[in-house]
């Protein structure tokens, strides 16, 4: 027994030494050369050769369909700048206007963007108040200001040192600015209030709708790669190398390549890169380069289990209590849906049902399937699972509709004994499920599904050679959802 323990401990010690030597063998950035004209698909880890594409075209990964490069027909700086200025003006106007006015038996109450979070904090639901304030007041402003500064910096010949940091934070914070989800929350709250009292819709509602449109327009015209191109790879201190010069016999040195997840720069290292250890900072955007996200499977599993634990109380406990002249009681999420259905607002009932009940379950189940199949090393439906991952990543924030609706209702329906709506513990659990599943999707590395199935070995560059041969036959095929022609490689 003792000898087994001793042999195990000596094996563990040796593997630790090997790990330490491997870590020490990769000095930060110094051993890295930037590879020009080659990109790693962030969704499946496939290596794709990139060349200039014409405006209006997209370059999609041939394995998983992830859009890698998208060239807009619109002006790369002037068009997003115009939408960004409009967003800023609308946002400032929104801060000073009220959303709606409620009239109950001659007593009036106005509600603005701030009322919901402040009322929630006042009632002792500080965590939800802060979350709503961040998603609807603070982050939209921060995101617009960041983008304004980035576009201003991009007009210069060389990008100032602060611009890449802002651009990274813009991309990280953009999903947390939830104006478009808030619009639906306002809409659901309005239909619930109309039953109860006389409601006047104020300018704020139209401004929120307009802000949603201008921010979506900014996103769809913004070409971050064009902004990154201001930092020319050739001028970076670490030096650069072309894709063809590192290819040996049609094969790329897959084990020595790692891409920056923030700006997409691909680096060639002198030694084999470890699985997920930090490889130093990216020469273009200064964020930490890792071959794969750190502890992806264990972190995602932990977050999913926590979300699952919160899911039950989120659906069993009431999310809000409604009192009108001494009558009423607690409402769970499902009861809210039933109420909308019985009030003949069937489309809205379906919307809330899908956003609040179906989407969280769908996200938890989908991510659990992805984690399980990765853990098993399964090659089943890899392209489908990559598409599923992208879908799960997009839909997560739409579950916040109910939280926003409650924040508006508690702020506006405060007429003491006449009519009163209060938030309940269920809303904390529900918001926790939404936030935890968003983080679970963020920590999961979709490339690990392809790694586990053995698809990202040295063979992948051979695949690429084959893809290049087919590409020569016909460069453009079909059109994607945006009406843009797709070049699939
Ligand atoms: Zn791909
Ligand atoms: Zn980078």
C-alpha cells in the first residue's frame, strides 16, 4: 500500500516538475511571432487563411459556419460614428424624461429609468436594483461613450495606446447593456398596468425604442477588425511572419499556435503551447493570450449546477406581490404568464413564457449536453453543437424581461393601501439563474468540443489545403441571412 502511495506521489511530483518546466519555457510574448493572414476560428479552433475580401462579403468558417470576417458596404468609421452620436443624444434625453405616468383614483405617479432600481434598493432588493441599474442606465452610457472614444481614436493614423483597452471593454460590456430587452420589459409592464389604472405613455418610452434602434444600427455597421488594422501586425515589436512560411508540407505547427480571444491575433510560439496557461500579453491588444479558456469545463459545470439549484426556487417562490384595496397576493413567473394568457394577450404571454421559462431551461440543458459530450470526447454533431453554442450565447439576455418588468411595476404601483406591488425573493433567484447561465456560456470554450473529438490535431491544416482547392473552383456561394454573399472556407 505504502509503495503504491510512494509511486503515485513520485509520479505526481514528476508531472508537476514537467508542468513547471513547460510553464517556464514560455516567456511572456517574447517567444511569440504574429502570424499574418491566418486566423483560428473562435468557435471550433479551425485554422483559416484570411485574405482581403470585397465590401459586402463575409468570410465564414467552413467547419462550423462562424463568421470570421465581415466587410460592410457602409463607411467603416463615419456610419457607426453617426449612429453613435444619435445614440448619445437619445441616451442623454432619456435620462431626463419619464417613461410613463400612472393615475389611480386621482393620485399620479411618474416613473423614469432610475425609479425602478432606486425603488428596488429602497425595498431591500439591492442586488436586483444594482443589476437593473447596470443593464439599463450605467452600461448603455458606458458602451456609447467607449465607442465614441474608439471611433474618434480610429480617425488618427495610428491607434493610441488606450484605444485597444477601450475596444476590448466595449466588446465585453456590450452584451450587458440590455436596452432592447428593457423595451420588451416596458411593454409587458404597460399591458399589466393598463388593466389596473389610467396609464399615460411619456416621451421616455419612445426614446428607449429609438435608442434600441440606433444601438443596433451601430452594432451592425461597426467593423472592429478595421479598427484593429490601425495596429499593423508588421509594426508590432514582437515581429511577424507569413502563414505560408510556417507551413511545412501543407501542415501548420498546430501545437505551437495560439490565438488572442480578444482581437483574434494568431501567434506562433517557439515551444509547444500548454492547454490553458497564460502565454503572456497580446502584442496588439495587451490582453492575456491562452490557447484555450482556463478550466473551461469545470467552471461551466460549477456555474450550471448553481444555476440549476437557483432554478427551482425561481419558479416556485413568488417574484412579486400585488395588493389592490387589501386584495391580491404573490405571483410566480408562471402565474404571470397565465394572467397574460387569460387577459387575451396571447402573443405577449408566449413571449414571456419563452423568455422566462423555456430559455433558461434550454440554456442549462444545451450547455450540459455540450459539457457532457466534450467530457466524453464525442464527435457527435460537432457543427450543430457549435451553432447551438452561438445561439445559446445570444438568447441568454432575453430572459431579463421579467426582471425589468418587475422593476418598473414596483416603481410605479406605490399607492399605499390603494394599490401596491412589491418584489419578492423569487426575483433574486430568477435573476441569479439568468446571470449564472450567461457566465456559464462565457466560460465554456466551444473549441474544446472539437479538441476533445480529436478534430484539432495536425490533420486540420490538411483539411485546409483541401478547402483551398475547392475555393479555387468557385469563390462565392449562396447568401447568408443579411443578404450578404458568403465565402465559405
Ligand atoms: Zn469554425
Ligand atoms: Zn489581442
